[in-house]
C-alpha cells in the first residue's frame, strides 16, 4: 500500500480495488467537511443548546442552488438522530426537519410536518386538527429545533398564503419555545423580510460561492487525498483551481460533480490522476453547466479567430 502514499491512510485500500468498484466509490454520496459547512453546523449546535425563552433566536441558511444547504441539514440530522425507548415505548426527536410543500397551503404545511414526525398515510380531519396533532407530537417527542428546507417555495403562493405560512411557523416556534432554522435561496431571505416581527428573530448565514483562495485550495487538496486514484493528482495547482472555477462558477455541487466526472475518467483512461488536461479531454461527458462553459469558450475562440 506504500505506493499510495499520496492518499490519506483511511483511503489507501480503496485505491487497490478493481476499477468498477473504485468508480462506484467515487460516485457514492458522502459528507466532505469544509469551512462554511463547519460554521453553519456550529451555529446550529449553538441554537440547539439555547435555553427555552419566549422569543427564540432563529437562523436562515441561504445561498445559491447547489451550495450544500440540504447536505448540511442532513449532516446535522445524522448528528442528532431520533431515538426509541423500547421500555417506555417513546420516540424522542430533538431535531425535526421538513421540506417546504410546493405551495404554502396551511394544510400541506402540517401534512409535511406530520410526515417528518413519522406519521405516514393520509391524514384525515380539518386543518386545525392537524395543527393540534403536530403540536402534541412535537411536545411528546421533545423537539428542540424545527428545520424547514427549501423555504423559498413559499413564494409560489399568493400573498395571503405567504402570510399564513409565516404566521404558522411563528406560532410553532412560540409554542415549542424552540429555534427555527430555515434554508433556501436568497429569495428566502427576501420573503422573510416581509414579516418584520419574524425577521427580527433571524440571523442570516450565507453560503458563498467558492473563490480562488486558500479555502478552495484546501477543498481540492482534500479531494486529492481521498479519491482512489493510483497516482498523485494536481488538484491544488493554480491552473486547476482556475479551470474548476471557470467550469463551475464556484458552486459546491458543481465542483464535486465535475471532480467526480474527471476522476472516473482518469480510471477509465488509465491516467490514474487528475491534471489541468483532464478538464480539456475531447469526448469527456461533463456536467451540463461545465459543458455549456466549454461550448461558450469554443465559440468565443472561433469568433476571435
């Protein structure tokens, strides 16, 4: 295994696997720590430990699509899972996360929340009964934080529906004396600002696009140390950093998808490493955004010529 010294010890055994298994490993979903994610998780931990009070502080986690908001939420949920006490027959769920319904219809809001609480199947009864069932379950399960993902979807509703949604989540936060964490795009920030009373409780944490700095260098270096390629890659070089940013616009999910693509191709081709040339190979099946960038660049070169 010594020939794989460019990899972290925990990942060297993957480099000895057959090609198909290595590619499957590269494509598997996994958590990769980075600076902005650590900051968001630390703030959420702080809110979870906050003592109950009448006006609980809240957090808005926002950024462009693909910046990793949902992955951060899922990581937090894994760190604070629900548990079942067999002796008492009681489920405890300290963190409850729901996805915003397609429209901010009050009945659908409580329906999504009930699904998150483990209540499956159609829920009969009027909206106020659903609301009371949510309140009862949240209390009995010891919920100490409510997370709402894709909160910008509220803008799909009418102004009246948006007001009802904002009133509903304010009521739940007040009733539970628990912090709210909302995640979404910049539209979520704008929509929350339309309710001054609710907006006063929120602090905003933006996930910013990657830039050509030490944080991107650290990210790419970390990827190079865990991808099961049998030769050292040049991911942290200036040329590769610039090319990655050109093809992804600094969006987290695009960066990971791009590196996944060129890493798999490095195994297919036998190159076993990633270099600047890896991103220029003819016939490389790139993510749509990256492919569009390359097409635009090719047209610009032709026009200039």
